[in-house]
């Protein structure tokens, strides 16, 4: 029996060692084991945080989906059914244990991109700052997630810049990117990329992308996500806005992808955007998606799609 347990432990270690991490090279993601390009087929995996209750001590209670191993394992077959390989998680409890869920996701070939902020602590659009408290929160999440080979990356901000009147908050997010990249390096962790998730504002989206990808390697974002809600109903690559966005981002020097996408005004959703996103028209510029469509009953998922 002891021999069998030892063999099983060795097999598990070998499997973990064989699991490929993902890295950024130029404006693409690649598997580290064979150098093939990695495209995201993602799902936003978190219960809606827009109506959370805040206690008298300013504590915001949210559900960390990676700390709920039972629900995580329940949902994995649904992820696999729609060919998912990445989850986006918007808020993690840095004091919780994530081992069981992260291992189950790794066994299913699924990676995680984690936002470093939380509903009650983030860089605020109309009053931006980069504080010791924020630094500590961000580094705590990195400490939790850096141990997992299927941690694909981190978002240092989500839609902090919303329009041309508040672009002054951008340097605070970029400072967070810079400091978290340095922290990852100084801590001896593998080179896990850190990026930003932007909104789709016509006056800021290109300038914002250019700003976050400029500068020395140790200060620029490693990737750029954009929350894209332009395709609604029966549309096409040309008429939806996807063609224009693809042309605008065609010269970006870091990976770009849809960090959310879908349609909030036309239901039911046709899912024609998925075919376009993975077509030759877009895959040379975009590295896939972390789609967000709707909340499913009795699930942490904000999004599910048809096969992609």
C-alpha cells in the first residue's frame, strides 16, 4: 500500500511538472513547453459584486469562487463542455485556501487570470491613489496565486479610466503594474504577466492602450484587455465595430484580448461574435476572450457560451 501511494504521489508530481505555463512574447501568449501560441477561450467566473452588503466596519462580503472547492468542481464539466481554457476572477480572499479548486482546474487544463483589487479596495477613478494598503492587498493576492502553474496573469485595474475627463488616474494604475512586476521578480516567482482591463471608450481606448504598452519593460503592462460590448444581435465583423477595433489595435506591441464581451441590450444572444473573434480576420491581432454574458442560476459563473 505504501508503495502504491508513493507511486501515485510521483505520478501526480510528474503531471504537475508537465503542465505548461503560459508566457508573453511580443504581442502574443505562448505555451512554455512547446512554443505554440495560446488563445484564450474564457469565462468570467464570479458572482455579481454590484449589490454586495457592506458591514459597519467597511468590510465587503463577496464570494471567492476559487475558495469554494465544491462549487468549483461542480462547474468544471460545464467549462469543459464549452471548451473553456481560462477563467477571470474579479475578487479573491487572500486568506482563503485555493489549492483544491486550482488543482482541479489545472487537471482540466484551465488557467486563471485574477484581478488584484477587491470591491472595497481598488484604484478609484475620481480619486485615484496608489497606497500602502493597496500595495499590500495586491501583493497578498500575488503571494496566494503565484504558486499555481495555471495562474496565467493578473489585472492591476479594471475600467479605472472611463473617459477623457479622468485619464489622470492612468499613472496610478501603471505604477501598480510597475510595482507588482517588481514584486514578482524580487520574490523569485516565475514571470507571471501583469496587465490592465480597459473599458471601450472611443476617445481613450487607443491612447490608453498605447500608454500602458509604452516605456521600459519593467514599467509597461504585459498585456491589455478591453471590455467590448459592441456586437449586438445579428451583426458582422464589419458592422459591429470589431473591424475598426482590430485595425486600431493592429500595431499594439503587447497581447490584446477581450477581457469582457457580449451584449447587454439585445437578448437572446446570437453568439455570432465568437465565430468572428476566432476567425482569420481577428486572430492575428487578438489573443481571444474572457467573455461575460449573463449570470447563471446557482452558479458563480457570469458567462457561458456555445462551443468556440
